[in-house]
């Protein structure tokens, strides 16, 4: 790609992290363990093997699960009271990272854990089954947030986004999906992947030009067929984890979730995710301005760091300047955040006027 091709269309890229969704009350990663506890209590029969896993490995007892469920219920009602001491409830990132490591090693925790499925018990295959139940629990609990009536920040943000802009996000939630579809409509190509992609439930007559929405970690609005690789996208409805309605693909294979869960052992080998990451790379490379919102650039997120560095290298080799980098974040740990960004982009600057809400109120200026 040459200099002229990169200059043809000026656009801004908004890179959205979990901190942005927090403004509309969507849970942060460190709160997801309460959602898992909520799901285990609500769907005890289906998630019984997961309950046994938590008790065997982490000594999570019934009262701890109930306390986690109670916190999740309070959070849904916008109750900001302090959660109980649930130290024995494992963080979802730690829980999944341990499983991913063991699955990759084709190892096992031993015969003490028995889910009752004799054909898969006491083996690495069982751990993959437990992992799938965790994903189901996450999707089920997050489904409570599918119709947040107060998601005003995300809606107002989309009102200021221009058709030539692009949105890249690590979030699974539907806040941006729904707001974007309401204003601009959607087509399959808007999501950065092509091929066997089907759009359901979206605006019938989309605008001619629409901002792309590239979801690097998948979405709660996606259903994926592991056999024919069909991806069904419904920007207005939470469908991930659905096991009853529309749960089977046209090829008669059951749909699965397509979300990259929080883990220190992340993989992006799915054909659609690989295509989305490639599209994100070139989208960043074409843009002279990158705005990071609610994303702290954590040291362990090597995939994102590599993506950003590669995009900057493409611009450099095309004879273009480094992008203008702005960091929009809350009041907590601002200095730590900008130091991490300056380790990658020496020209990165904090948005001094305030947080995401202020940024939106000022028309993204």
C-alpha cells in the first residue's frame, strides 16, 4: 500500500475498551466472576459440572456462590453497595487461564474431579467441557444487560461518529452494535469479515456509508457454526449462549459462541477473527488519528500491542507520520495508563477535559 492510498480517506479510529461500557453500567472483567456464580445458581442442573469444578479446585461453597449471585442481582439494579468478601470465588481470568494452560498441555487435574460424564471424565477433554460451561455461564449472566435502557453514553457517542470513522473494540456487549445499527443500519461487510456471514434483525434500509465495527474479541450478538463456519450476526439481540431457540445451523450443527474470553492464553485462530484482526490492522494503518477510550493497554495484552505496532510500521514504511494518539480514560490511574501508552507511542496524550462522558458531551472533541 502506497502513501496516496493511505491518504485517500481521512478517518478517525476509535478503539473502545471495557472502561467505555462501564459508563453504561456494563460489568468490568473483574466483576464477571459474580456473573458466573449467578448463572451456576440459576441454572444448577445445566451447570452442575462447573459447580463441582469450582468446589473441587477452589473450595467454592454454596454460600459463596449465593453471595456472588446476590451481588450480581444488586449490580443489575444499579445498586453500588460494596460486595461481600468473596475471596474464594476465583477471578474469571485466572479460572480460564488455568484451564487453557491445562488444555494446551493435554493435561488433567486428576481423578478427583468427576463431572458425571464418563466418556470425558478424568481427561483433558473434560476440561474443555468445563471451559465451555464457563462461557455459557458468562453469556447467560450477561444476557441480563441486553436491554439496558440507560445506555445513553454509547448512543450519544454513535451520534457523533462519522460514516468514514471506524470503531475497533475488545468488548462483547451490544451497546455499540445496537446504537450503530439504529443510526446507520448494518451490512455483513461492516464487521470486517466476509464469506459465510448472515445478518439478522438489523435495520432494513442501511445508510450508503456506515462506520465499520470491528469486534476483536467476538460478540454476544454472534452465533458461529463450527462445521460450516457460518457466522450469524444480530446487532440488536443477545444470542450467544442460546441453547433452545434458533440454536442449530442450516447444516444441522449446533451453534457455539464466538467470544475471546479473558485469559492469559488467548488464541485468535477462528477464521472470522483472523479476518477481523487483519481488517483492524489496515484500518489503523489508514487512519492518521487513533482515539483510545476506556482501554488501559495492559502489559499482558500482547496481541493488541503487536497490532498497534504493526499498523504504525505500515504508516512509517509508506512515508506517513505516526498517528495522533489520544487516550480518553477515567480519573483512576491516569498516570499509569499514559506511561504504558508512551512506551509504545511517545506522542500519546491524555484527553485532559475528562472521561468518556465528557468526551461525548463535547462532540468527540
